[in-house]
C-alpha cells in the first residue's frame, strides 16, 4: 500500500491523470480501491445499531444465571411478561452469544485423571433398559451388565432381564470367570439392588458375597459418577448391539451376539493407554487373585434366577419356555434348577415344576387348558380339552 501512495505522489507531481485499472493490477487492488486512495476517501465508520434487547440486558443476565435456566426459557419469559416486541428467538440467541458477559462463567468441577495399578480394581455398572425386537417383531427389553478392569480396560458384558442383587452377584461371578481371577476391590455407584440408601452402606447379603469372593466393595460418592469413569466410558460400546434390531430369534441368541461384540470391543485401541485392552490384560491377569473354590461359586450360581411371565403364560430358561398358571402373567417369578427339574416359585410358593427339556415350548396340560379357557370362554370344557390335546401334540412335533 505504501508503494501505491508513492506512485500517486509521483503522478500528482508530474500533473498526470492516473490509470486506476493499471494501478490496481500493479498493486493487487480493485480499481475502485485505488481511486479511493488517490482521492483520499477513507472507509466510513460503521454506526453501532441499537438492539431491542439492550434495555433488557440486566434482566437477561439475571435470569440466565439462575441454575437450570436456559436461553429459550428466558426468551419466553420476556415475551410473555415484559416485552413481546423483542424479535425472534434466533436473534435473541445471537444477542446472548455476542455479549458473552451476560453469562456468568459457571464454576467448573475439577476431575483429575486417576489410574490404578494392575489387579487393584474392577468397575461395574448397568446400561438400560434397552429395547430391541426379534425376527418375529416381538419386543425384547433387557439390560447390559458391564465390568471393566481399571488398569488394562478389559471389558466384560452380559445381557440380563433383571437388575436384582442376585443378578449382580451372578454377573460379577461370570466376569471373574471370564478374566480368570478376582481384583482386590470392586467399584460401583449407589445401585439400589445392593446399597441400603437409609444407611448408605452395602446390604449385608452383598457384603457376605464380596467376603466369599475375597474382594472389597467400594461405592462412588453420590453424584460423582466420574469416579468410575472407565466403566462409564465402556458403556458407550453397548450401542454396538442396537443395529441387531430384528436380527435375532431369542434372548439366548442376543447373549451370543453381545459375547461376540465383547471380543471385538476388547481389540479396540484405548485412547489413554494407546493399546487394546486385550494386550494389557495379558499383563494384568497375572496380578489377579485366584477364583474362589467351586463350591462357593456353585452356591451363588445355583441361587434362584428371576424371570418375568409372558402373556403366553410362559417363562424363559436356557432356550426353552415353561408354563405357569395365567394368574402369574406379567409377574416376576424365580427359577431354580434341581436334579434335572425346573422349580418355579412365586415369592416362597412353589407354583410349577417341569422336567428340564431341550424343546422350545413346554406347556403343562392344565396350564394350557387354563389359557384356552381364558381366550375361548364360549367353548365347552370338552371342546377346550380336545383342542388342548391336539395343540400340545403339535407343539411336541413342531418345537423339538
């Protein structure tokens, strides 16, 4: 630009009329810009345009800094109560962003990263409820139990239908078996199935379980889920199962899908360690305590398993559906396998007994007749019984 001014001075001294197009090309300017410089024209100062919101700036600042209040809420408050001529919400949002001092910077919580040594800690949590559909279009609601070794980030996942204390204990045992040992401590949040809220302590049954497993249970501080951030981070992988909607037949197949995904997830490079969990796990597994005796494991594994009765009056167990009375539909019952028989309890009452079968459906004659009577009240008892016998024979033939 200095060279342009010199050229203009030379032209004026020689009393020559400048060629603005040539000057523009020579100095990389538009011809009109070159002419303005010759004529001494400077850019006009832009006038600051007053905003309709200026008079409400103090109010906006006060309201926006009330905890939980957002920009939309303040905009609607002003429109409804103060001034309905402040323009669109889009302009309101731009105004707030332009004048950043309107928002008082909120105090940021500090969350320093914290690492644990090999074999010291396993974090666990629940993800769900998750809803998918099987190939028949039936809705399947389930939860995913996730556990992560803090040092290696080795993940284990398990699909479950419930989040009871017994389920937590069974899932932890399965996690210990998968990793081949027990860590010194296990860390979770204040999950209601294992924590007594009134006493802020683990329930006595879970304490006894941890003692038997030779591990120490610990809780996160309330509203400080970052303490178990490693398992929180691993929960993001649970979304990998969502594309399998309508791609499975039953819960057992869903469990198999989650197991295969689990193997793949453990080969993903972790952004902190810059290594896949499966690699560091080869080191960490040497630091784990040995598994408890088999009789201790069997004691917890053989505990009653909760199951929900479907509208078909059936409960699912190891690939087979077993019947109960229709009065237990939508109720939660407990299953126990004993001497190749499945015992079904409601509270403490034994309500059904079935021989363990590999058939897909196992209806008792009385339960099936009860179902038919409920759906076909216009039929006589003899007709119902005849239909039941014929259909049960078809079940035996078609569902093997």
